């Protein structure tokens, strides 16, 4: 199981959405080459403070997040699912980041509380599948 929250630096570098998704394709292919049964827990990006990073970067984060839905549908497989976790909704850059980008302790707790039930569910599902194959 791999937990992934990547792309914020791409937004600050002003990379277009198709470039970011192409990079996701490469990483996914490498992960599946290593383990064709791996589970990817993919996180929508947390927001960045538009006052510090500008509206273009803020809009790119939103565009990446919107594009992830289709990317997950296209790339998930029954033996190697991709589960998307929404970290954007409810995340407050004013109170949950150190400097408008990276999570502080409150932001870490927010993210952990979003990841935890998804990770636990996938562990249970994979354990049941493994037991049924035995």
C-alpha cells in the first residue's frame, strides 16, 4: 500500500495538468511493475494560500484535484485499486499550514484523520481477499 500526496510543487512551477497526470502515469507504472497488486491511496492536494502563491497556483491545485477523479477511474484495477482521498475540502491554509503550503500539526492531524479510515478499509479488504485465496 502506497500513500501519495504529490503535485503541489508542480503547481508552484506552473506545470499544466496533463504534464502532472503524465508524471502520475509514470509513477503508477513503476509501482505496479514492482508489485502488480499494490494499492494506491492518492490524496487530492491540500490548498495553498493564494495571497502567498497567487491565484494561478491556487487554480492549478484545483485543476489537478479535479483531474484526479478521471485519472483514478481510468487507472484503477480490481487487483490494484486506486482510492482517492479528498484533502482539499475543509483544509484551512490559515490555521493548518506553517507558511501557507506545508501542513502544521493541526494540518497533519486533519490529513491523518482523512487517510486513516481509507487505509484501514483497504487493509481489511486485502486481508479478506488474501484469506479467501488461501
